C-alpha cells in the first residue's frame, strides 16, 4: 500500500470516531453528569454500583455480635467467615451451652491419639500397637495352637490403640482384685476364687470399620461361672464401657447367696416337725466332725474338700449362725469346752499358716510367663502341682481364720474364746501374719487376709495392738520390717494392683493408730 492510501484511511477513521464521542457526550448530558467527567472517574464508581446491584445480602439487616473480617465470595452465596472466639465477647451477651450429664465418649478414630479415654495414668502393661500379631491359625505342625475364639470370651475393639486397651484392662483387674502378671501382649491372671485365665491381645487387619484389636480371654482352671462374671467386666472395660462394682466384688462375697442362710425361710421356720431343722448342739457337732474327717484323710483331694467345707462353716452367710460360732470357736482355740476329739481343727489350720513360710509364687514364674501365655500347653510339673495344692490349702486356712475371728469379734466373744492362748497369739501367730503382709507383692490375697486377721485381733485386745505397734521397725515407718511399715508398703501395692488389699490395710492401720 502506498503512503497516499494510508493517509486516506486514517482520515476516514477519525471521521467515524467523532460521531461516537458526540453521542456519548449527549448521553452524559441527559443523565445529569457534566461533560467534563472522564472515563477514569466513571470506572472508580463502578465497583460500588455493582455490589449494590447484584449482592442480595445487602438488603438484609442483621445484628451481629461480632465483626467478621471481609471476605470475597461468589455472588448469591450467604457463606460467612468464621466468627471470633468467645473470649472477645462480653459475658453478659453470650449464652452458655447446655452441659451434658453422665455422657460417655464415643469411640472414634480420635481415640487412637487420645490417651485420656479409659486409660490409666501409669499402667504396668503398656502394649505397643505395632507389637501386636495376628491370631495364630492351626497348622500341620501345630494343629491345636490355640482353641477357636468364642464370642462370649473375646471382643473386637475398633478405633482404639492397644496401649489404651491394656490400660483399661489393668485398671479393671486392680479394681476387681485380680492378681496379674504381664508380658508383651498377654497377661496371666488369678481371681479370688482361684480361677486362672489368660488375657491376650491380637491385631485384626482390615479396612475401615472391619479391623481393630481382638481382646481374648482363655480360662485355664477354676469355676466357669466365676470366670464369666469377671470376663464380661474385663471385655466391657476394654471397650471403654463403665463398670459398676457391687459389694460382692469388694468383699469377695458369694455370687450365689445374696441372703444369709440364717435369714432364709426354711431356717426361720419354727415347725418342730421339720427333719432338717437343727435343734441340738450335737447335730452341729456332727456337721463339724464331718469336716474334721475330711481334713484328717490321707487323700489330698479330701483335704481340699475339707478346707472348703471349713471356710463355709465359719461363714454366717453360708450356714446357720450357731453352727458358724461353734466352728469358729473350735478353730480359734485348742482348749474349747466341746473338745476337738482326736483331730484338732486349730492345729491343722494353724500349721498351714505358720509353717508354710515360703511365700514364693511358683505358679507365676516370670521366666516361663511369656511362653505359657502365648501357647495352649497346659502341662504342669509335679512340683508346681504340689506347690499349688499347698498354697490353696494355706489360703483357705487364712480365709477360715479371718472369718472366724471376724465373727467372734462381732459377737463380742473373741477375747473370752482365746483368753487361754493370748500369749501364743502374740508371740507366734501375729509375727506370722505380719510376714504375710510383707509378701504382698507376690501373694496379695494372702496379705489381704492376714491384714484382716490383724485388724480383728487389734480390735479385740489392746495388748495385741501394742504388740503389733512395738514390733521391730514399727516405730520408724520409713524403714524396718515391722507391722506399720509392712502395712504401708502393702497399701501402695494394693493401690496399684489389688483394691481389696488396700481396703483391709487401711482398716488395720486405722485400728492400730487409734489404739
């Protein structure tokens, strides 16, 4: 294109622009704006006109307690920025949210990082979640590695780590006075009713909502009903449920008898035609003599049955009160007026308590704990079987003695019953009972029963109380091996492991300090 043609094109474009400017000036004049207004000033007013025209929330008048920061949002939305914290608002204008009473936290994924939900502050059994293994299945080499899991004795806990679950189990075992020893992922337990069982933790892999931690209990020996009574409580606690303890849990009362036999209708019946109604002392003597025959038998199983019978005879909740008092007298004193015949209940029971001074716990040897807890082998050596049998006889003797002393003390006849044997009690029996209290770490239940016996003797006679307080090491509670220092150490063990021990130790301490 030549230079002449380019100049002609520019002149034509200038002529087209001039009518457009005149039309725009005339439109400004009709709108009331001065012609001198520039395009830049017009564009500065455009954002405010646009916000008024298209923002629907501008016409809504709301009273806000806060001044939220400005935030650009899409047109037509009513989304507001987060409000400020309640600390910046006057308390007179803020309504407090209603508080929920007796609510339990739901087990969600948050529980994996929340150690507060159901876990003890200091647990003796800290199980690492990464250390859990899957439950072993039978193989050709080990066809019966573990029995199949049962729904009644196992439970899958989801959204909770293993350390929190183990902490809940430890707290429940302590509250129910169940002695336990722990290894990596298993615990070996023994209840007050001589029920033995294992607690094992396994990991169950799976997607969300399917996997978790499998808590499994396996009974080794003992009464099935007593096992299930504790099993349900342990599994509920593992899930984080609230466990309600009743009087039988704390005082080791019978699960089956909620009313003393002496208060039952058949025992209160005054009909003389009833053949089973005990009317004479000779009938009561005959019942006690049956127990004596069992204890004097050379058969070990008969001896165990006789000790269990003796425990029931001196318990007023399990037999008539008159029979219990008579059996308690024969147990507490050798020179009872009725006579013990050729066999002495007192000598048999006291020999178990005094001469069985080896308080080692053969059944829970830590060297074989992990191996036993992770296998199904129930083979027990003859030595351990004999030791277990003797230990159970000794524990039954302590139960019978504690029941007898408590019953006679409640009837205000303990001092008269043992008046001829006070010196023997002070010099022989009391030191032996203090030795049981010292062994609370290995045998907490025997220490509990010994503390109960010491409490009854201290309440009976001030001479017994002074004997306990003046024994070696008692004046300096911080050291030595006397009664008060032993009770203090046993109380610490009970606070961590055995609730029943703590209760009886506190009663005995209160009695001794009050004398």
